[in-house]
């Protein structure tokens, strides 16, 4: 019983029994790649275009709300980034694009992202748009794969994160496990640039 109580406390406090992400290698895109624009239903209401986010850096991840591991861990790292940036965190868009469009409606995304704090945007991906933009991001995903305990409901997906600059250009690709401090340093550099 005591072990269960301690485990619950660790989970509720955001701690894990394993090491926190600490990867620091990233891929700098030079020259930066101008990304294709797209429009998807947003957790904030209505449709949102990638180009609507210009003027501020975007930290983007492809995942889904029922993901038991990579997605919540990465989004928790994004939350740490936002916190470490302080007031500058308001000058960055944190975006999750769902690869599970049937389940992840804008309403489901909004509820899920509340757990990571204010300012997160969820976009309900669709297969046509995701296929169209997948090469630009190196995105791969497959329904019915991934996590055994989800059975056919799981989605196997790539786990990289993407930093997009104020002009809508892909600047850096991060592997899963990148530490918040790495994102923070790169975002601070971008915020010093004139869009």
C-alpha cells in the first residue's frame, strides 16, 4: 500500500521513476525550410492555418491523446520549456497535431492539453493533410500499431519535435528525449531574431 501511495505521489508531482529526458543532439536545418501551409480544426475553436502562427516561434509535435508514453512525456517537456522561458513563454506557440483524427476531436484535444497548462494548441490532423506534409517533417504514423495495451486503437508514430521560426520556416528537428534546456536555448536565440 505504501509503495502505491509513493508511486501516486511521484506521478502527480510530474516525477518519473526513470531518468528525465536528457538528449541534447538536434538537427539544424540550414538553410531553413519554408513549410507548406495547411489548415486544421483547432482546440481553440475553428480552423487554424500554420501561417496564422507566424510572427512567433512554434514548437510542434505530432502525437495523439491516448498515447501512453512518448506524447505525454514530450508535452511535459514542452510545459517545462514554457515555464523556464518565463514571460517569453507567451511569445511561443506550443502545438500538438493529432495523428488520430477519429478520436482526437478539437474538444478532446482541448481537454487533454489543459493538463499541460495554458497556451497549448491542438490540431485535429486528417490523413490527407498529414500525408501531404509528412515528407517535410519526416512524419510517419500507422493506425493499429504502437502500444499493445491499446490493441487496434494505438497509433505507431515518429517522435521528433520541430522548431519553426517566426517566418514559418523549419529550423531545428529534435529527437525524442530532448531536454527542456536545449529547447529553451534555441527558442531564446530565435526570439532575438527579427522576423
